[in-house]
C-alpha cells in the first residue's frame, strides 16, 4: 500500500470514527484500513490509535498526524492539478466549495457561464456550512471558496466580491414583534446562524427559535408561516416580488454581508481562468476587491 493510501485511510478513520465506516468509504476491507494505520504508526514511532471498548479512537498524536495527513493529501491533489493545468489550463481541474446559500443561488449561473466558455475544464463543487468550507481551503482540499468574508488570519486571497444584503423576512404580519416571533435558524456552523444570534443578542431579546437544516428549509418554513428568518435578500427576491414573503422591520437590519471569491495566494492556472471569467463578465455581479 502506498503512503498516500495509508494517509487516506487515517483521514477517513478520523472523519468517520470507525474502521468499518472508513473501509466502506474507501471500498476496501477493514483489515486493509487497520494495516494501513498500523504501518503509519510504525513509521511515525508513536501509537496513532487506542482501543475504545469494541472500537478504536485516535490518540492525541494520531489526531494531530491526521490533520497533517489531510493537508498533505490536499496539497498533493492541488500539485497534480497545478502541473496538469500549467500545461493546458483549458483541460485543468478546479475544486470549489461554497456555503449553502451561495451554492444554491450564486454558483449555478456562474458555473454555467464559465462552462460555456471553457467546456473542457473539470469542475467539482462541495456545498457546506461556513465552518466546513474554510478549513477545506486551509487544508488545500479545494482551490476556491465562495462564501462571506474569510476568517481573519486565513492564508487566502480575496479575488472578487459581490453585494449581498441580509434582511429579516416572514409572512405579512401587521403586529410583528421580533421579541415574540419564532426565529428560524440555519444549521450549526452556518455563518447566517451566527449572525442571527448576534443580532438577537444585540437587541437583548430571547425569542422562540426553530432550527432547520438548510437555507431552503428556512425559506420554505418562512413561506409556510412558521416564523421569521434572517436571509439574503437576493436569495428570496422572487418571494419578495410575489408577496409570499415581506421584509420585516428589525433594528440593526438590513446587514451588508458581501460574497467573496477566495483562493490560495498561489492559485492554479485553471483557477485563474475562473477568476478571470468572473471578473470579465459584469452580468455575473462580481467586481475586484477594494484596495
């Protein structure tokens, strides 16, 4: 088994928490996963896993090594894409990640436009909460992220910015009171969920809450009259135009939270193609970052 395969086995074990689940993901036997981790431990010289009842868990050393393994695998994939793309960017690969709202509402049109101009570039997209996509970029598991502002200190480069306004929406309600209305929250790890909580804290209110699993679920619940939600105005434009949802007056809103296209400081040639396309097509709604 190659070193890369052993590292992949350790990462999958760290992500899934069991040999059986890791083997299922890798489509190999459980014995193969165990042998890979044992070989890595012998190479490192310290135990990477401990017995935990009937299963196993990573030791602190194993968890730390898995973090490095994830970055090594991401860098290796990035290196392959960079080398192949340097020879022919039009046949390169771009690995993208986006937060849920951007993945549902911004990326389809953007990627369709790019693919029409560069049909031979291979695209992959991971849609996940903010707390997932930024570590993916840091670990070189993706080449480009579309989300809100990147975390401070992140080793990344903002390439393009697009306007985004967060507003509180719900069914028309003349007696709306933000302190008593039910607030619909996004999934854990969502940036909008954190922003909603900050807004409520700033208003010094503790209204009823209902947590849902995605942007789409939150909007559907608001349309059904289950509560109110802080959402991207652009993402619910059709509901606002039809009157199924209305903007509700809440102190501190609307909030300016622009979208960002973010890459590594040294992007692959194929990634540069996508950034160039985004900035050269004003109809997509992106512009270079200020300064």
